[in-house]
C-alpha cells in the first residue's frame, strides 16, 4: 500500500543564468552551511523578493539616497587620507 505525502506537487523548470563567481562561491558556502541546494536558496530569495512590499523597497532606496547624498563634514584632504589608509594594517 502506497502512503500519501502532504507535499504539493510542483512543476520544476530548469533555467540557465550567469552569476558573478564571488556570488556563486557565497551560494556554495551557504548551501553547505545550511544543508540546502543552491537551487533552493535562489528560489527562496526570488520568492522573498517577489513578496516584498514595493513601498518598503522604495523607502529603503530613498533612505540610501538620503544617506549618501549628504557630504560628510570632512575636508578633501582628510577624506583622501582616510580612504588611503589600509584598515587591516591597524
């Protein structure tokens, strides 16, 4: 006797895409860490993005624009000095 499963049968479709090598490496690491397939991680991300409220996304983009549109009160010379420093040498 065959038992019924409580899973929804879904049609799967294979697609091809090109991603940055660093992104793929991060996907592989997370896949191993979480015990999930890369396909599952990508599907979860797409579904999350799809269900995210557009107004929330707009709000985040406006907040980023506001944050980065204001110049910090730092002289050009100080800014260049800060940017030239190597964080890891500290």
